[in-house]
């Protein structure tokens, strides 16, 4: 597989670890409807303040038509504990499945993420539709919202 993922390419397999003991899904499990992937970190203010709420909003507005998952990646900063993740799930009302990136940031690097938060939008066939870094409501989140609506309508 090409080491550089491009728009319209199939999403390469991810390398994830469980946080809460659940089974790690395969990318193929999400085919049939679009998939929104959020790379985030609990030490990232933009992730907690804007990205997690936006991802939750996508779950509520499009839950039947859109899969949403989170990948907690750590390319810097402290290690987080199971209690940290449980507290974050409650405090930020996270209503989508999320997993830890293997080897701190293996999937983050494989998918060419630019930092946290970083978003990937994958179409129903499993091909990369859109990739954008950031959580500015008037830039990244607005563009992402438009792309999601294009895919769903």
C-alpha cells in the first residue's frame, strides 16, 4: 500500500488499542455509510472545547446516516489513565466510540494528520473523501460540516 494517503484512496488499516476493553472494529465494519474520524488528545484545548462537541453534534444530527469514531493520539504530552478517559467521556459527553492510537501515534502518522484535532471523512465505500486539521468554527468545522452534508444528501 502507498505510504501516502490521498483523497479517493481507500483508508489503510488503522492500528488501535482498546481503552474500555471493547473490541477494536475493522475499517470494513464501517462500509455502507460514511465515517467521520476525529484524532484528538485530552491535553488539547481545541479538542475539548470545540472538536469533541462537534463530533457529538454529528452523532446526534446524523447518527443513523453517519458513523463517528475517535482516535486518541499522543505525539507529545502526558500519558492518560483509564480514569482520565472515563472522566472525559462523562465531562465532554462523548457519545461515540473512541480508541487509543497504537504506539502513541501510529495511525495518526499513517493517515498524515496535522495535529489535534484532525478530521478524516471517509465515504460509504471506504475511500478518503476529506481531511482537515483544526477546530475553528468558521473554518475547519464549517468546511467539514459542508462536506458531511454533501456526502449525506
